[in-house]
C-alpha cells in the first residue's frame, strides 16, 4: 500500500494506471476510519482493479464555529486498518496542496444545498462538492463509494456528477451500525457515555417510524412529529430537522409513496448527529 501525499504525483500515477487500462475505485474519507468506512473500502475493492482511499479533513466544508480543528486525525491507525483490505493507494494531501494560495474556484450546488443539512450548514455542500470534484480530477476514478448515512451528501454529489458530466459512477453503500443501532460516525467519539446512551433514541425512533409506515401510516406530518417527540423527550436532543422525503430528490412529502427517506439531524450535548432510513412503499 502506497501513501501518496503530493497532488501532482497522485494525478500522474492515476493517469498512468488509466493508460494501462486499469479501473480505479475511490473512497473519499476524512480519516478517523471506522467499520462503516471499511465496508465502503471492501465494496470499492470488489469493483475495480485499483482501490484508492483519500484521507483529507477538508477545511472548506466546516463553518468557522464547527469542529475542523478538533476533528480526529490518526493517519498511522487509519493505514493499519486499510492495509489488510488490499488498498493500493492512500492519498493524503496537505491543505495547502489542495487549496494553494490564490485558490478561487468553487463548485456551488444550488437548491439541494439549501434544505435539511444545508439549512443549518449553509456552505457545507459547497465545500464537499468542491473537494470531491478535485479528488475526482486528481484520482481519475471510474467508481466512487459513499455511505448512505450521509444521504444528502450522496444526493448532492450525484447531482454535481450529472450536471457537470463527470465520468464517475457514484455508488452508495448501506449505513453500518453498532450492535445497539447507533450509526457509525467519526463524531461518535465526541459523545460522553450518557450522551451516547441518549443517542440510541435516534436509530430507535427511525426504526419505529419505518415500522409505522410499513404498518400503513401514510401521513408524513404524523411521522415527523412522532420522531421529533422521541428525540426531544427521550434523548433531550436539539432537533435540527426531521424529514420524510423522496429518497432521490429529498423533496418533502405530504403523503407517503415510492422510495422514501426518513432522516434527521439533532444535537445531543452539542454533538451534531445525522441518521436516516430508506424504504420502498408499494
Ligand atoms: O463524507 C466525508 O467524509 C466527506 O464529506 C468527504 C466526502 C470525504 C468530503 O470531504
């Protein structure tokens, strides 16, 4: 497994591999890897000749008050987890290499970035789209694998790829959870024992909402209220949003039909967590 730190070197290497007819699968990450990331890597490994994992804590997707500086970073541990999975290249650029002095061009998603997470994190998806397109241009992947836990992120990236004719197939892999239901996230490390216990209400309320839909409930307002009540009462959470939306467009629904996503974002003791369930209603 090679660790490549230089943008120019990574791009040259990728172009050389492509010339040799190799396919490349990329798993973009910010490091602090957990089992969820490792599932994405295993998926990438099965899809292409060369597996690249990028590890880069992207400053432009964090607002000034957010956790950029304290975001967990441990390259040695991440590499230790990746090596047994057959990863060919870890791409670990430095911020000044990705955003050199004079950097002045961003990818700005429009409507899709103003709802849900975009409402409480207004420039977040601009930072995500910008870095992801840069990673695509540097690594030249045929496939890129993202986790469904970040559902809106995957929708925003698919839209960018479609709108800008980027020749990459976006693959979205299921959310990985701890045995007690908590969706794996690098930010779970910020939770105290008590906050983690209360955070279990997140998946529990989503699973219960899914059950309500499967039992015939079609009124989306009832489902949103049902989830919100549990988050406030049982988890003492500050709720950013509870959404029942079309799973492909994330447009809010009044009545349930088709493939839907029930998603939420809330803060537990100041730690912002997101989660969702996706289901098809006949
Ligand atoms: O999901 C993440 O870890 C990040 O948003 C991503 C896609 C690596 C872009 O920085």
